[in-house]
């Protein structure tokens, strides 16, 4: 078997499962969820060697169907250089911590960064930080840093920095490249102010190199981006965000939010931008809500066109590209308590709406048979095709505060 040859490249004199050849036993162990691997290493020396092998992730991705792979939520509760990110498996309700990102002793308070996954790699790009070397010291500044977590080695690697430092920017990726646009220096500690920018650049995953592209038509931060199409017809879409600001009574700064969409053709390394127009009428809503993108496993399916969803308050909307309008799709069954914020992410074709359970929800937590101590998270899961909801409750693996207005989430399939 192909798995046997890969496994035997790191030989062991110990038996994985008594009574079975190691090649058969390795196939059985491959099906165990990734979130259990760290604990399974404690079973025996042979299992520790197996679940520590660099061949494990490639074998899972080559031999297992997408349905049998672990579709995981990655949660960054706070600055990842100080607090560990966590993986969550909704099928097993298991949490798995990741090592903290490399720490820079001169900067702290990283937020408004972007996280995404490409294959078995997790990327953390940009963000806003406080730098002890800057003046004034209490003024946040953007960072151009880029890091990648390799699940083969379970280690972080510092990548080539972006050409322009930025946080709160639009970002999209495929297996070969990452595109970033706009952004600025705003920090989560401040509700306004901060710089804006229009620069756009593309990262070559294989070459570890950034190249500049044609800038956005105007300054834009707090925007979202995604890819549409495939091959030579692929486009980079950027929507929403904020640009110029005005003041109320000449004192309080207020952002001017954009309602429009701009698109760049990525043919021949990137072209010019074209404007699509406003996505809603004046007074319909103040700003774009939280956006997630549901991609197809096969780029050729549906012409590589993703499905875009927005969480606006407690309502879920679906984006209609042909009309450039948002159409209501569903209501979140349970509202966020005490005016707290929802977390919103797309995982395995479903929409996950996350919120912390308050004390009034303790009865539901008890019904879930989870431990009573520690913060609890309610996840409401929406299937767009069936238009059906389900929910689950999980105990968070940490005891500090979690704010979904500042926490960063992404997904990965291992």
C-alpha cells in the first residue's frame, strides 16, 4: 500500500495494534480525528512515533476523503504571541491548543490581523500593535509581519514581511497565492482614528515573495475580500470597509462606511480595478456586517463562484452577485446576550454563529452534561441548502475573557 511505504520510511520495532500488521493498523489510526492526536501520543511509544510523523498529515489528505478529514475551527482569542490559538472539532467537541506565535519583545497587543489556511498550513498576516520603540508609545502602528504554522513540524515560521504594514485589510487566497488590499493602523482599543491605505500586494506561496499590484481606487480599511472564478478568469473582490471620517460637533470622529464593491482581474498577475456599485440603498443599513465565504471543494464546480453570506445583527443575508444586493436568508434562533457580539465562520459548507452563554443560559449548559465551571460557548449552525438550524454547547479551554469583536477565527481541514 502507498500508506505502508510512507509509514515504513520511519520504521518502528513496536506494534501499533496487537494482532494486526502495522500497515493495516496505520490505516485504522489515520481515521482518528486530528483533535485527539496529541492525547493519543500518550498511549504508547509506537503511537507517539506514529502521531508525531511528518507523513501523517500528507497521508490523511491523500488517502481520506474530504468527508473523513477533520474540519476544524481555529480560534485566536487574544494576541497569538502571548495566548495560544486553539483548534476546535465540532464533531467531537474537542479542543487542541497550538503553540504561541514567536514573540517580539518590542511589540505587544497584536489585533486586527488576518488568519487563513492553505492546505496543512496556517497563516497569520499583519495587524495592529503597540511598539515600545515608537513615539508616542501609546499610539498603535500597523505591522507587516507574516507567519506560517506548519502542521508537519508543529512549528511557526517567520515569512517575508508584506511590502506595506497593515491591519484590518481585505484578504483572499488559493493554493498558490495570497492577495491583500487596503487596511490601516486602527487598534481594537480605539473605536475610531487610525490610518487608511489603498495599496494592494500579492504573495507567492512557493517563492515566499510579495509583489505590489495596482492600488485600490481609494483609501479603504476594515474591508473584506474573496476570490471569484478560476484559472485565467479569477477575480479579487473587495467590499465594504471605511475610508474618510467626519466629526460630530467637531470633536468625535465618525467613520464614513462604504457600500460599494470593487473588483480586480488577476489575469497576468493583476489588472485594473472596476467598480460594481452600492450593495444597498441609503438608510438600509449603516455598514457591512460580518462576512463569510462558502467555497466549493472543486474549483470547476459552479464556475468557481463562491456563495457569500453576511451576519447583520441577528439576520443572515445571502449576496446576489448579478443584482449586487443582499437578500435575507434566515434569522439566528437565539440572540446574543447582553448586547455581546457574535462570532461568524463558514465550516464544511455550514455557517457557525458563536456566542458566549450567560448565566441565564446555565440550564442549557447543564443539559449538555459539560462541566459547570469555566466559560461556555453556544454555537448555532445553519445549513444554507436545507435552511435548517442545529446547535451545540462547548466549554472553552481557557478562563480569560473572549470578545468576538476582537477575536480572530478561520478554518482548516486536516
